């Protein structure tokens, strides 16, 4: 399922919004590194990707319960000089999250970069 889903998400992005460079994840989240055309916002891109991919999942996979992405998302810009490091990070998601849960890692990242947050809104 994972590879089929990632191919579908990449196709959505590549067809309209930009170019997918890397996609991978674990059971509770997905990372997508992509270039986005300046004519689109990140929020619009994520909205379309999430709505279309959740419909695809529900139409094509025989799940016991209806699938839905969480309400929110995280988006971070990446300098081209760090792109290879980010690709490696995305490639190694399963191994990486043996040490840190997604939730632990996100909070560490936000704190490390001085980003204010309210934890009650992180997991909607």
C-alpha cells in the first residue's frame, strides 16, 4: 500500500503543483520533499493532496474503518544546500523513528528552532 500511496501523492503534486523530490513515512505520518510553483500556496497544495489521497485510499484499499488524515500539517522550507541531508532523513524514516516518536521529534524540532506552539493543536 505504501508505494502505491506515495506514487499517487507524487502524481498529484507533479501534475499541478510542482515536482516531488522524495516521499516516505511511517504508519503515523508522511514526509514529502517537493518544489512548489510560486502560483500555489502550501496550504492549497496540502489540502488537495490530503483530500484526493484520502479519497483514493478509501476507494482502493479495503480498510476496516474509513481513512482520514489529521486536520493539521507541518510545512518547513529547506535550503538547497541542505536538500541531500533532508532526502537522507526522509529515506531513513523507519530507522529514525525507532529512537524518537513522531510526536517527540516534532516537539524537539519546534523547540530547537524557537517556534512557539500550543500542544493541544499539534495532534488534531
